[in-house]
């Protein structure tokens, strides 16, 4: 069997089993690089453990972060796990390379309190190419990301039916497990304004039928793509003078997590709100807490003073 055919079959199996779009995208990218690396060994029978080790060395030498290197090997392990289950191969060659604890992790730099205040009040600059609808929509996107801690693709895949009285149900998640977050009064106000302006915009442009499924839409009434959300974030951060390295949608999720940990002091609650399968994943966000944050959180928690 050809490696290319094995990869295609494996990715199809992931889709059949309901793997998240993010997982499929990640495995697709990693296995594409692996296939290109193995260009002279296209048949599975010709691939040996030495080739997997060579691929790991190749990734290390080209300067990839350890977390990314691990991701590539994890993709190969998942591929071979499927091939073993299907009796196509007898051994999982992915385990010929050990995963290494990432030692290149940096402290997460979330938005500061001042930056958050600027973001929630920001309005997209108006010009002849921008409609009032986009101004209101982009303001909501920034607030929505901060208030719900949702991932980029969770926002773009949100549907009207997912929004209930007082709650938002995210169904298209990274681990395919739905999660729910409450709608605050401030967020509700922004959503009501957006829905009103959106209805006026699409009625005026005779595209009202396009707004019945997905909640966040482009100016022409199509479903937003994750790249569109990234553009909204980058534009806003540039306008506000926020450093470019912070200007990405997932940093809103980091900011949500860190601030919820500071406000609730409950990592298990935050883990549920973020939809993490394991609390150890949530603990990664503790890297976004400064020493002063930790000292402030510990106030009032003295054992002796609470006897």
C-alpha cells in the first residue's frame, strides 16, 4: 500500500469518527510534510523505524519548537495506530521516537487590564468600504472572544440554534465534546444590537435568507472563516497600539482563562468552561499568571486566619 493512500484513508476515517476540524487539519499538515520527506519511499513496506527517526531529526534540525516536533510524531503514531487496527501493518513505527517534554515554553503574555478595556470599547474605523454592520459585528467579535473564551473555529461555526436564553452551546469544539458558557448582561446587550443591525443590513441587501443559520456572517451574508476573525483581531490591535505578538484570536482565550483563574481561584471550574478534557491542560494557563497575580490571589487564604 502506498503511503499517500494510507494517509488519505486515515484522514477519511477521522472524519467518519467525527474528529474535530482542528485535529484533522493538524494531522493533515503533519502527514503532508512526512509524505514529502518520504518521497523516495512511497510504499509502506519500505518504511522502517530509521526513517521515522530521520524525520524527527529533520524537524529538529530545521528549528521547529519541541511542541511542534511532538505534534508531527503524534500524527505518525495516530496514522500507524489506524494501520495496525486495519491489519495493514503489524507494528506502530511511530513509537520508535520518544516524545520529549517541551522545554521551550514561554510565559503566556495575555492582554493587560488596560488593553482589555481598549479592546471592548474599540470600534472599527469607518470608511466607504465598511458598512455600519461590520462596525457592530467586529465590536461583538472582540467582546465575544474575551467573554466566552471560545476558540476561533468555535465562533465561526456558531449557529442561531446554539444560542439559548442565557447560554451559548459550542458544539463544534476541538475535542468534539459540546460545552456551555453563560451569556453576561453586557454581552447580551452587544448581541441584541448586532442582531438588530444585521437584520437591517441583510433586509436592505435582499440577502435575508442567508442569515438564518450561522450567527456571525460576512458582509455578503456568508459564513465567516477563521482567517476573517484573525483579520478583525489584527486590525483592532494595530489601531490600539497593542503589540503584534499578542494580536491573534487564541490570545483572547488565554486572557479569558487567566482572568477566570484570578477571579474564581478554581482551576476545575475554568477547565469546564474551556472544555478541556484534562485539568492539566488548563494548568498550562497558569503560566500566564505573574508572581504578583499569585501573591494577590493568595491574600485572604491564610490557613491560620481562616481557622
